[in-house]
């Protein structure tokens, strides 16, 4: 799936939601920085772009916040590239699965052996 295909509540999340909407950056500019923000009420990706010398800041939010980590790492690999190219990047997203520890294997109870022998 392309990064530009990512959605939140039916809205496209690429290009990012820029903090000042009237700047009209869209996909113009170069990705300068990416941060995964766990310190806010909603986990999101903070994006900084440079467009003709002006710094633009934006955010990316997804329904499943665990998917943000995969998107963040992909974006981090492409800092310095044009936003239009980044939107075309393919990303594989795996839905979050419950994290479980290793399964504990217990030896059978001695009672079971005792009753089977008797």
C-alpha cells in the first residue's frame, strides 16, 4: 500500500495535515524531520517539511496507532526526499496483534503419574 493511501476516519493522511492550512503546501517541499509522538493524548507522527525556505509542520494520525511505528520508520528512512516521492512509497502494514509472552510448558503433575500407575 502506498503511504498516500493511508486513512484516518476516511480522510487521506498524505500529504500530512499541515498546521496552517492556508499555506497550501500539499506535497510540495522536502521532508526535513519526522518524530513519533507518544507524549500526547493521541499518538501521532509529527512531520517537518521545507518548502521554498519556509518550514511547514504537520501531523499524521491513524486509526490503529500501532501502525504509526511502521510508517514512522519508513518516513525516517526518507528524510531529505521530496514529499511527492514519499507519498508513492510502498509500505507493508501489519495490524497490531496482542503481545503474548512465551508459552509456559509445565511438567505433568506427579499425581497424574501416581494415579495412572496405581
